[in-house]
């Protein structure tokens, strides 16, 4: 199948009975056909296989939960190389059962684990609290022993020397509240207590060394143990309420030291037990997850395939007897045999009594477009399709883009050194592509670069070529063959002396002096220009002319490609009424400009260089038809120019009116000179190359279905066609001028690149050479690193992207609008490997 | 012994690339400077004096060319060392990755 045009499509009708599931499974594995929706008016909830799809989605939900748990436990899911087939319906229930059981088990274990962890946290906090409040009490008792400095309250050791005088005086009961609070809330807590209780409470607190996890939020943070001593019941209630507000964990404060020691002991043993149980629970959980992870991958793939098959089954319709399923598909003609084979295989697997079969049905819709491509051409195909998918059976610009796109890029990028770096990068990507395909990175930018690796490789290689032609390598020229200019000759012929050197800052080499110019450099631009001050004047003139030449050739090629379209769609009149005037207009004006450029290059040498004419003046004079005063370029120039101008002028009305008038004449019955007779009109209609599609044998690929782009309508709207053609004419004619000028961007970007490269060398690299002693190495090494980084980031990435974009624009607009419609629909086959996987996107697989 | 690893995998890869590029490009620049290529005249830091007050023209300029050339070769050697260090880092990174998974 040539990549020239898209594959012919037939609409098929597949009848299946009893073995639909297996047939569609086979088709999905092969990825041959695109299914059409036969029930577009039915909502998704009313379709036939809704319950099966719901079941699949339930299984997907469970699988998602399972994969998340596996991911949390940091277990790797082993992937198999071959993806498993979709399971038959009887196996589905088994899988469903297994998944549900797993889900129940996992959720129970997880719940238990959480309970245990909460418990453990409480016990740990209690332990900390007891230990820390012990230090409070003891420190206070030490203070009390020194003397009653505080009036507050005595310690719990009622027999100590301090005395409970203050408290007993008030006759109120001393109460304690102790617990833990988060570190961040402590200051606010203290302030609130002070304001509310007006100093009748004492708050002592100390930070816990260990960071504890707050189970509700999952945060790990520091906690603070506090001890509030208060007296009075009302204060006690207020304090309680405040503690609740601040989400403190409160624990009972022991009465005395013995009780404290007892509680600490029991807590210790309980914590130990709990830890044991927790470890065992975690081990068990891990075991379960490990076992599940072994089959997780195949389950995911199987469920995905099942769901896809049921979706497709929903698109089919049942026939009258309700036993047979009818599916309509688009299938490429060349794959028909494979399709039949797949259906047979499916019927065999499904043990159906009646095998499924295929018929062709006639259709009037345009089929979707399929262009087969391999890993090399798919990159170029995708950049063409980004503009628009081609119409069915239209000429595709993709195979030509493989060469023209990298070439136009290279014209704008031309630098030998940068080209080499780019090619090496692309080569590395190409050589390690198997490994990279397995890695499946999530970084979008990287995937974009990786998918375009062949494009980048071609661009790099072509840049090496244009770099050699422009003789530009990191902004320095290479002298491979020996320059054609000799300065010594200027001295030997007594043009220059030492005195001339001392008195003049700039000198001009005269190619007319013998020995100075020894012939052109064999390949590319002479390296002496790198040192010339008027380098840009020379290069600009050269590059501008080259851009116009390349542009005119590219556009003419586009116009010529339209012939193939016209001939294929059996619109021969378009060749005479559209193609010919377009080509004549383009070539008579801009082709002549190209001719003049070449003529000037060839006809005028260094000897006549001071009286070489300006092409632009001649071109302008051609249009305003004035040119008597200047010497002609060649004899007969005025005559030829007038002739070309006339041809171009005449082709405009032909382009404008030719096609509408012809179509009008056809509509009126054609051959208007003869009188119309009834039967003749019928015969005329059948001879008309407009409508009739031909029903051909499947096997023959030679005679394709002729789908006409513009079927002769029942009502011929002359004004509409005229308007359409007028727009096309104006677009083409004005477009010729603007598009030719647009190609000058080839010059502009290559100038920008060369200048940037030169500036980078002069301002960065030259600094490294400034110091000539050995100390200079200390500067040279980092300067080179900086130079390399800047080269890659500015010149390769930024300029590369810019040149890529402009080359793409030249293709999309200036080239493709000469022949390409690009209003087709892409063929999307039903293929399991093309279906997206939700789990892969979440990074769970 | 503390770990010798001080840069991540991407930095080490960048190091290798720049080192290889540096070695090749600086070596070639050294060769071209030693061959007294005319295209590189702007990069040689000569002064007015080197031209006018030269006893034996153009030896001053030539010696400057040679000096810059030698500097380039030494810098290329330094980049060989940098490349070796980066290669070690890449190997260490791979080993660490292998041990973790």
C-alpha cells in the first residue's frame, strides 16, 4: 500500500450469532476495523449490555482500590510481556468473585490495623503523660521544700512540710486535668485558660520528645503534655470544656506515686502486646497484597478488554429474529481476508452453530482515511495530520515532507557543529528506543521529543549538510579545500604596499587583479568570508535569492501535486481550468524572477560587476512596462517580458470564470450547440464522470470506488460556484506574491542563527582565551562549560524550536494550500492496544 | 567511609556529555590554534604592540597562537578528568538504584 493516498474502505456488515463476544475479541486483538454506532439515538443507560458494563466498572473500582493498596505497601506489580486475552463470560464470574473476596479481606484488615494503631497511640500518649507529669510534681515538691513561695497549692504528698494551708483555707477541692495537646495550639490554650479562669488554674506543660502521628489527619507533629491544677468544680467544668475545644487527649491523673508506677507498668506490657499484634497484622496484609499483585496486571488487562468488547457490542444492533447481531464496520479492502479469518477464528472459539460472516454494503458517506505508516514515517505523518487529516483518497503530502521538512529546517538552522550535536542526540534516542519505550515516562515534553526522534535525526543530518554549504561551524568557517582568494597576489601585483597597510583600516580585495581570485571554492562558501567585514552584504544577497528560488520550486511542486488529485477524482476539466492557469500565473511571474536570478549569476562575472543590473529594478519595470532607458539583460528582453505578462494576465480570468462556466454548461446538458434530445440526455448523464460509484469485486484493487468530491447537484447554484471560484482565484493570485515573500523567512532565520552563534562565541568563548599563560586554563574550563550550556539552551533548543515552527508553517500554509484539503476523518480501528489504561495514567501500574 | 555520591543521575549524565564535547572540541581547537589558522585570529589576544614592535614578524603572534593552543590542550585534559569523575558518579548512581529496588 503506497503512502500516497489513503486506503480504500468498504462498509461491511458482520452478522454474528452466538459467538459475538469471541469474534469481537479476535477483531480487537488484530485492530483491523472501525465500528460504527448503529444505535445513536439510544442513551447509554438503555443499551443492551448495560449490566455487563456495570459489572466491569465494579471490577475496575475494586482493582483500583487494590492497586492503590499495593502501591502504598511499595510492592512492585510484575508486568507480563504478552497481554492476556479477554476472558470468556464464564470466567468473568470467577474473577469477579475473587476480586470481591480480596476487597473484603483487605478492608477488614485495614480497619483492624487502624483500630490497633489508634489504641497504640493512646497508650503511648498516656505513658508520656505519666512520665512527664511525674517530673512536674517532683519539681514542684522540691520547690515546696524550699519554702512556701507560692500561695497556690500543695503537692499531693499531703504529709510534706509545705502544708496545705492555702487550699484548705479556701475549702475547695483541688483537681487535676492532664493530657496532651498539639504543640501549635499550646500558646492559644494557655491564653484562653488564663482569660477564662482568671488565674485560678495553673498550667504546666512540657514537650514530648517523640513526634507522634495524629491519626485523624495523618500529620506527624510534636505534642505537649500539660497538667492543669485547679480548684473548684465550676472551674473544673470550664477547663474541661476548653480542653474539648482544643481537641486535647485527656487521660486520668493518678493520685499518687504508687498508682502511677502501677499504671506505667501495665501500660508497658499492653504496648508490647499491641506492637506484636500490629506487626503480625502488617505481615499478613503484606502477604495478601503480594499474592494479589501477581495476578493484578492480567486482571487489569482482562477487565479493560472485556469492557471494550461490551462497549462495541452495544454499538451493534440486533436483527429481527433477535438471535443475530449486526455490526457495521469500516474495513480496508486489503485486510478483508484477515477479517474473514478473524471471524472464523472467533466463531470457532465461541462454538457457534452458525459461523459469522461479512457482506459488503454500498454506502454514500465518505469513509475515514487510513494511511499506513511505520515508526519512521509516523512522525512526519503526525505533523501533516496536525494541520488536517486528508480527505479520502487524497494525495498526502507526508512522503514528500520526509525530505522537504528537514531541508527547509536545515536552511534556517545551517550550522555544522549544531547539526552534529543534534544528530548525535537523535541517534542516541533512536538507538535506545526499545529501552525508552519500556520506560514510558510521564514527562510530556520528553515524550514529544522522543516521538519525533526520526524527525530530529533527519533535521540534524540535513543541518550538517547546510552547515557545510554555509561553511559555518559554531560560527567559524572550516578551510577544507583551500580558499580561492589570495591576499599575497594583491602585493605581488603592486596593488598594496606596506604603506597601504599602515594608512588604511579597511582594504578591498579586487578580484579583477590576476591571482587574487583563483576560482570558486569547491563546496560551499569560501572560508575567507568569515574574516571579511562585508560578509553580511554578500551572504544576505545570496540567501535572499536562494530563499526565493526554494520558495518558487516548493510552491510549483505543490501546484503540480494538485494534478494527481484532479486526475484521481476524475475531474479532468480541473486540469485545464484550474491547474494550467495556476501554474502559468506562478511560473510566468515568479518563475521568470528565478530565471533572471540565475541569468545574472551566470552572465555577469567579476569583470562586469560594477555595471551588473539590479534584478529588482528589472522586475518592477516589467510590471509597469517601462524599461526603455536601461540596458536590457539580454536581447529580446522587452518582448519576452510583455509576452509573459500577457500570459499571466490572461490566466487570471480563465481561473476566475473557466470552471463556473464549464460546470454551468455541463448542467445545462453539455454540447449546447446540438439540440437536446431526451435519450441523449440520459446517455450524457451516464457518461458523465460525476456520480456513479461502481460496485466492484472485493478482490480487485485496481478499480476503486469513485467517490466524487463534487457530485453534480440537483440544483446548480451558479452564483455560489462563481463566488467560490472568485475567492479561490483571489486567494491564489495574491497568495502567490505573499507566499513568495514569506519564504524570505528562510533567509531571516538563518541570518539570526548565524549572528547569535557569532555573538555567543565572541562574548563567551573568547573570554576563555584572553589569558595566555597557564593560568588561563582556570578560566577556559568553566567558560567552555558555560558556552556548551548556552549553545544547547539558546541555539539548539530555542532556535531549533523556532526553525521547526517556521518550517512547519511554510509547509502548512504556503505548500499545502496549493493542493491539500485536509478535511477528512481519521480511521480509528478498534484495537485493544490503543485503548488508554486509567491505571497507567495514575502511575499505579 | 562517607558516600562518594554527590550528584544525581541527571547531573552526572550532563557531566559526561559536556566532558565528551569538551574533550573533542578543545582538542580540535588546540590543533587549529597550533596550526595558526587564520579564521581564529580574532580569538588570539594580541595587542597593537605585538604587530608593530615585532623584531621578527610574525613570531610574536605565532607564539601567542601556540600558547593559546597549549591552554586548549590542557583544558581538554582537565575535561578528561571531569569526564572520569562523572562516569564514576553514573556508575555509583546505577548501583544505588539497583540496591533500592
